[in-house]
C-alpha cells in the first residue's frame, strides 16, 4: 500500500508519518530529506519537482518489491497528487491519500515558528512563507485529519485502521 500524507508545513505530517513507520514495516520517503540531499550533492540549486520525481521512483521500486510505502510531502498540486496515483496504479498497489490540516491558526503558527530543522541544511519555512505557500484545494477523495484535535498516535491508529479496511476491500 502507498500511504501519501500531504498538507502545509507545520500541520504534523512528519510526526504522524514517523508514528506510522514505527508501527508498521514500510519504506518511509520524506520529500524534504530527498530535496536536501539533491541540493547538498551540488546536482541542483533548487529541488523543484526533482524531489517528487525521485520519491515517486523510490516508491514505485519499493511497492514493486511488495513493501508498503509512506510518502511525507506537502503534495500541494493536482499534478503531484496524480503522480502518486500513477505510481500506485503502475504497481497495482492500494493507495491511501491523506490531507493533514491544523484548523487552529494560532497553533499552526506556533508549530511553524518553533520548528527546529532535523535535516542538515534545511531551513524551516517562516509562518509568512507557509501562509503564501502554493497549495491548491483537493478535488478528489482523501482522508482528512485535523491535527489540532487528533494526536499523532490517534492519527496513526486512524490511518492504519483505514489502510487495513481498504486492503481488505471493505
């Protein structure tokens, strides 16, 4: 199964994805990590779509091996969302798309402003950058989790329950 967590920076995607990965054997792909590796390598000055392209191919190869994959990314545009759907389809894998939101603006801002970089070279975005981030509304089905009301542990339980019922065809 391909589990794709999307949402603006600071909504809790990485915290939830790490909780999921700790509970279930899978490949964990974080776009921020891939993008920073590409930039540090000197191959690119800006990652642009390259991080997503690399992540999609890594997901495809792991899914083809029968491994589940968690993708942790902003996933801001219909084109990025369609790319993940194409990966799942090309490997005949189940797909669970999630949008992580934080409906409490004060809490979301607090999270963004208090973030510490955990990837060498990554400069976390400012609140102003998050507020201006290109992020198009979803028009397709997905599971929405509001991290203002659901802990990472609770979110992981919801996601794992949904993935199991989806895999069972329920």
